[in-house]
C-alpha cells in the first residue's frame, strides 16, 4: 500500500519524495533562543504541574464530584496532552542547527493536535451547556447533568475530535511532496504543510480554511452568544449566589477567548509568514494550557479549599508513615 502510494507519487511528479521536513525554528538570535527556551520550559512545566494538580484534586475530593468539576478535570487531561504534542520537540530543537521531523512525525503532530483541539472545542461547549442548565434550570440540574450524560458528553467530544482530525487527514495524506521541505515554523500545521505540496493547492487551502477556520469561528460565536445570554439571565436575579456564578462564568469566558483567539488567527489569516504568527503559536502551545488551571483555581474558592484539603491529607500521610 505504502509502496504503491510512493511510486505513484514519484511517477506523477517525476522527482524524489520528501521523507522529512526541516523547521526553520523561531529565530536565529542566540539571546531570543535562550529567552524562548526559558519561557517555554517554565510554562510547559507549569502547565503539566497545574493541570495534573487539578486532575488529582478533583478525582481525590468527593466534594468536587459535580459535573462542572469532572468536566474541568477532563479539560485538564486534554490540556496535558495538547501541550505535550509540539512543545517538547520545539524545546529540544531550539539549540539544534538542523531541526528535522520525519514525514510520519509531522502527520502525527497534525493528527493529534486536531483530535485534541476538536475534543477541547466540544468540551468547552459542553461546559457552557452545563452552566446553562445550572443557571436557567437549577431545579433540573442533577437530573439533566446525570453521570450518564457526563459520560455521553465525553464520548461525544472525543468522537467528534477524532472525526474532525481524520477528515483533515483525508486532505493531506495523499498530497505529493517533492520539492522544498522547509517549514517556516517549529511544528507541523496544515496551512504551512499544504503550501509545500507540489500540486495546485488553492482549492485544498480553501477546504482546510473552511473546515478548521469556519468550525472555530462558528463555535466561538456560539459560545460567546451563549455566555452573553447567561450573563443577561444572571443580571435579572441578583443575589449572593449570582456573584459566584458570575465569577465562574467569567473564568469560562476567559478560557474560551484564550483558546479560540489564536486558532481563528491561524486559520483565517491569509498570510502565515509573519513573526506574530509564530509567537502566537507558542502562546497557544504552552501558555493557554497553563492559564486554564490558573484561571480556574486561583479564582475559585471551592477549588482552593479542596487543594488545601489535599495538601493537608498528604502531609498527614507523610507524618504517619
Ligand atoms: C471525566 O469525566 C468523567 C465523567 O464525568 C469522569 O467519570 C472522569 O472521572 C473525568 N476524568 C477525570 C480525569 O476527572
């Protein structure tokens, strides 16, 4: 199968097939590279620690076994995977002269980042739905958001993420690559990869923009509209509980903006060759996964109390052993 494919590509393009890609990286300046390394390292390690802490706190604390926190813990798992797709290789590559990735590695980066990104998108929508039920139908909250519903949401989000990612794969796996193999980036993404293919990719670029770009724009506006609707609903009954709901909502909205902002920029902006683009990519790769736990934990009293409880338990265990 593989042999057939490559021989077909060779006959079509009449030249050799690209088996690896070279990243140009972020900058040639030594100072900037050191800065980027420290910056990414710090935020990568903090993302891992913060998200791991959320997962451990939520799973170990029975008080946090409500749908909202279980979905949040699942979001943290997704962030853990997401920040480990491109960032570790980027950090190792920073000080290498030749930053090379195999063809398969490149495809894998694209597949996993789209699968995980798509899943996160659906999960963010599910979290908005969860807040909708909690605020507009509080009496039905526990019957609507029952454990089966939560499992269903999870299965649906991973399924949709995988379908989205496989659909993107269908566009690119059969592309012939024969010419230049240099990506002006530090990770593989579809818009740049397509530009290297030796066919007319105009229609393909349009398809990808329609698939990834349109999905993220539509999802973003749906989410923003639903949060505006929730904020307006909250305004009507002002009480003590609504100020807590307000702080939860603002945390959700911040996360949504941080997640979708860079995405929409990547897929809707016509020229992906600016420096801003690359720095935004770092932001998306390590900073957004780091900010999720910060936003959710530092601003959330229940979460802080649970973490304190967890630390106290851990200390007690250490003392007794
Ligand atoms: C994800 O959500 C499911 C369903 O609510 C829950 O059972 C599971 O514990 C959550 N995962 C984590 C890591 O908390």
